[in-house]
C-alpha cells in the first residue's frame, strides 16, 4: 500500500481508542494519563466495568475498522478483561471483518501464553515498547525490562501469529552514543518485524525527567537527535517503507488506527484521558481515575472538554495532520494559503516543502513540526466560518 489514495481513504474509516492507564511504575519521561500502581491501588475489574458502561452510553455508530488499546500498559489486563471490552465494542458498534485490533504491550508482560491468549480473543496487532537494546539506556529511561526480554517478547508475538508486530524505539536519551543507537537499530531490523516506530526523547513538563533537567541533568541535544534520526532513516533504507515521520512498515501493514487520525477521520475514545472525534466535534475525557470512575458509575459521560472547530480550523487541522505522512496531503485551501504566504514560498525555495501534483509534501521530515506550526498560524482567506466553541469541564 503506502500510496497516497489509500492513506487518504483512511479519512472515511471509523476507529476506537481504549485507554488502559495502569503501569507498574511511571517512567521518568512519561506524561501520559497513567495510574502508577507503585503509588495508587486500583481495581482492574472496576475499570473494565466502567469502560463497558462508557461504551454503552455512547450513541450508536457504524461498525469499526480499527480498535487500539493504548496506555499506560494495556498488556497488564488479562485476556478475559480485554475480551470483555472488545465484546462491548462489538455489541454496541460492530467490528468489521478483518478489523485491526491493536494493543500496546511492555516486553516484561508479554509471555508466550499471554500472546497466544490475546490472539485467541481477536487481537491481531501488537506494539512492543522496546525503546532500546542497550541496558544502560533502558536503565536511564527507568524501564524494568532488559534487551533479552525485548527479544523474547518479539519472538513470542511472531510465534503467536500477529499480523503486525511493531517495535517502539526512543532515541536521544542523554548518554546514548551514536554507536549505541546504531546497535539498537541493527538489533531491531535483525528481528525482522513488519513495523517500526521511533521517537525522539521529549522532555515533557511535569515529569521527573523535566525536574531533573531543571536541576542540571543533561537534556536531549537537538543536533544529536537530528543525527540519530538521519542515521535511522539511512539504516532502515528500503527494508520498510517510511510512511509517517516516526513510522515505517511493510506495505499494507501501516497502522490503520493512526492513519485514520492523521487523515482527520473519526474515532471514539474510551477510558480516562481518552479523546474522541465524532461528527466534527472533538472531546476529551477527565484524566484522573477517581473522577472518571465516579462519573461513569453515576451514568454521567466522563467528558472534561469539548471543541467544535469552525471550517477554517478544520481545514488547517486537515493539512497539519496530513503533512506528517510521507505522501503528504492534498493542498486544498490551507495548502494554497501556505504556498501564497512569504513563509510558504521560503519553505518551498529552501526545499523543505514540495508540491507534488495537488499535494503538499514535507521533503525534510525533521522539519515537519516547524511546517505544521506555520500551517496552524495561517489566517483564513475570508473571515467567516471560523467560530470555535470551547467548554472545558472538570478534570
Ligand atoms: C505511552 S507508551 C505506552 C506503551 C507502553 N507502556 C510503553 O511504554 O511502551 C507509548 C510509547 O510512547 C513513547 N513515549 C512516551 N513518552 C515519550 C517521551 N517523553 N518521548 C518520546 N517517546 C515517548 C514510547 O516510545 C512508548 O513506547
Ligand atoms: S512509558 Fe509506558 S510503561 Fe512507562 S509510564 Fe508511560 S505508559 Fe507506563
């Protein structure tokens, strides 16, 4: 696949995201909506029942093309608990034949038996949080698994017959040498998975990493991140197709759920902190476990905020999201506004943005965020149709 038409088609697909927030302990760099089990007790069964209740509160919809269990650590739940959630989605909306059912997993939870049991309940894609094959880098990231556990988790997934096995990597951890990163990439490619995601380590506000950096610890270095990204692109070469800034896959094995979100398609989010995009309206759930449970158990929808973007905001968003894909995005009105601006012309003459037939393509993926910021700053060609209503609620 990987052709632009198929990427654009994902705009008409429907997906669901289910957030499973539990982690044995929070990693120092992570700012996702996480319940740290080292600090807070939680009943998995109570949370699963709340997700089922939230699913039954959602108005009916058409059948789903993709379901993504994200986290947190969804692989912490038992196959029986994950199966209950899948059944509730199937009963409420239907799952299309061949739907992508994906789960994020930590290598330390991913035994052969667990992998086989999750295949049995219909999960067909797994994303393993390997991060690095260097034990010193894993220790700096606060991860509990070692490289041998990462390799075993991949083999378990491959043996269990998952359609897609993805490895998540992080590059640019302070202290990680270029040689260490090179060896991680080689080890990942040697495992012959059919999907790879790699992210630059980001210092998120409010995390233990950001407090350490504030107190003088080294931060990820921009030049080092750029070198490592370029090294990665060259090392992957044509082993996997580069289809999004941070994602590579065999053709046809791209993540359908993510393709839907980048194509501005619609999805329902369940669980704490989950976001939804339905009928052009974006909503987000409360981020605290107690608030989420209390609301859902009283039959109150757990939304904390709602945005109904106007026409121009949606058009800018379409281009902003679509530019992440290596095949780019149909230029449309926002693309025309960018190309008509002095900044847009500079980006084209510097070779950062290319026009390929009717599409805008970022030719230098490292600069995608900078181009996206320019798109978000574009003024509407006419002043009408740009109302934004925002009604934040309790969080
Ligand atoms: C939120 S985690 C959830 C899956 C699983 N718990 C894990 O850690 O692999 C999903 C991915 O986000 C990425 N990630 C999380 N925080 C990050 C950060 N601050 N910088 C870069 N990548 C990050 C990691 O690669 C991780 O695999
Ligand atoms: S990176 Fe993954 S394992 Fe670590 S705290 Fe975040 S969600 Fe949990």
